[in-house]
């Protein structure tokens, strides 16, 4: 059985940050250098970064919990223009392909609709072909390209995808 548990406690922050480090090293090693993975996990997925995003920036994080095991997580943030930013959606490698991410996306749609959002959008690394295929399978459309300098000489070279809520 799959459930979604909100990240709320100090223990949750620690567990989510540990999941991030594990999943990012599994998934992005063929796309990014180890140095960039370490930098991005520290900057965007550490306990401190997660706490700041939740407490100061309006994000909500949830665990994917399958049969009592936390196997992934996602982060969402409603924006002033009545859209929902899907900031992160990550699953341990051994749990991919089970439809969990699709169920998570359905949950995200429910959250977005409840807040009156008109669409869900995200950014994805241009070379992250597996994730792009999933987003397109969900009916998301590519809206553009976004390049962002993130410090230490690194950039995020992304596509922007969106999903219109009806």
C-alpha cells in the first residue's frame, strides 16, 4: 500500500535529506559530475535547505511510503500566479516502475486543485531522458528552456514542463 506522509519533524528532515543523497547518487551519476551532485544535494536537499524551503518559502514535502517504508519524496510549492511548482519528485531505484510516481502525481494534482491552481510545472535536466519520458507520459508539455547559474561554476540546464489542470 502506498501513502504520502508530510515531512514535518526534525527526524523527517534528516530522513528526507538522507533519501536525497541516496537517490541523487543513484540517478544523476550518468548526467552530472560527483562534485555537482554533492553541491546540489548540500545546497537544495540538506536538512537545512529542506527546513528553510518549508518554513520560509511555502514548500510542502511528502514521503512516498510503500508498505511502511519511505522509498522516495516530492516537494511542491504553490505560486502567486495560481500555479503549483513541482520542485522535486524522486524515488529509490528499486521502487521505480511500480506506478508510485504516477500516484504521487495524482495526489499533487489534487493538492493543486484544492488551492485553485490552473497548472503544475517543473524543471528537468535536459539530459534526464527517463524522467522526461515519465513527464510526457503524464501528459506534461515542454514549455521552454531554462538555464540557471547555481554557484561554484555550476549551472542547471533544464527544460520547463507543465500540465494544465482541468
